[in-house]
C-alpha cells in the first residue's frame, strides 16, 4: 500500500508540473521606501519587476502583499502594468529608510516588518508558471516550508539572497549568517549581491563556497562590474552591458534578477540570461539620469 500511495503522490506532482506554463511568477512583499528623507515611494521587487518581465516577454505575473491602507501608494504601478500585477491584502506593509552616502553606498533602516508567506498565501497567489522567483525583503518572508510547498507544486524556485542575510529586526538593518540551511534545499537559482555573498561565505565567495551551499545555479552580482555565475562547479564572469555612473540604483538588483529568471524560464542559458538582464538594468538606469530628484519615486516604479 505504501508503494501505491507513493506512486499516487508522484503522479499528482507530475500532473501538476505538466499543467504549468513556461514563464515566471514573482512573489514578494510590497515595501514603502523613504529615500534620503524624500516622501515615501513604492519599493519591493514588485515595484521594479514589471519592466523586467515586459522586456523579457513570455508568460509572467507579479503577486505582492501589503496592507490595504497602503495600496494607494502603488496605484501608479497597477495603472502601468495592469493585470501583470496583483496585490493581496495583509496586516502590515514592509517599510524601509534608505540613506545614500553616494550612489553606491547606503544605510538601510527597517521601519516595519511585512507579512510571512505561508502555504495559504501561495494558494491565494496560485502561480501557474514553471518558475517562481521569491523576492524576500527579510529572512522571515518565505520560510523553508513555503519553498518546499512550491517545489512540491512542480515549480523551479529562484531566490533573492538578501532573504538569507537580513534579520527580521526593527532599527538599523542587521545582516548575518544565521539562516537555516533548510532554506537552500529547494532553491534552483540563488542570487547574491557582492556584500551578501561575503556574509554567506564568511569571506571571499568562490567556487568552494558555492559548492558548500549546494545550490545548482548561483549568481553573484557586482553592480557595474557585472556578475559571476556558478554552475556545475565552474564559474564564468558576465560583464555589465555598460556602466551607468552617478545614478541612484535602488531596485536594480530586483530588475536584474527578475529579467534573468524570465529568460531562464524561456529556455535561455545562464550566460545569455545574464547578458539580457544586464542590458535591461543599464537601460533603466540611463533613464533615471534624465529624471529629476523630485521624480525619483516615479522613476523607481517605472511610471
């Protein structure tokens, strides 16, 4: 009987996988960003992924959570992207302060902690794409059990590594290595910014560090210096499309990763996907150079 039951479960999982359509669904919390003391602006991956999914083409959707009282801040986002963006209600909205010393260095404060995505929220979002990109703002956004549930549904899972290192604590942002190894079990693609990679590896990130993590595909991004891709024990550097200097870069990582995963979902290899993502980010940052500081919030949301 046990063997029969296991075959039934395997059959259900295979059937579910076959029903998924090629593409990517981005899941994450909305965020209210206060940048250099300016009025609150839309933040979180949902506020930046739309341009990436549109540029990549194919099937895509963004599902985000935030308190209903804050949804009006994201009206511009929904007006531009329409049905591409779905916002689910929650009790709280993530909130951050971001203060820049210059365009590359910033100090982040956690002003409010957003909701946790459980299996119930996954069911409400009901992703139907082969890939799901998880965009946690803090470590508690997506527990390991939620990643396991997504894998059981037949999805390939991409994960933004800031969710490994960012503690769920109010006040100045705390980054450390105190994440559960269970988070890595069901991740197919892990993206780490340079500073996050150093924390995760407890030193320089290299092929041995990538091997220890046990994730099949790892991207480490270096801003205008490009990114490294670790696959099957090998590493390759993909340079940035071109350098864009003297511009505020909030959301660039979100755009890069969403575009990368969309191209992977379309069947492109990691190198080609990274090249496409790099070009998109450079184009979007170029646009910001022509937007005044008073319009920064609109530039961020792609409005």
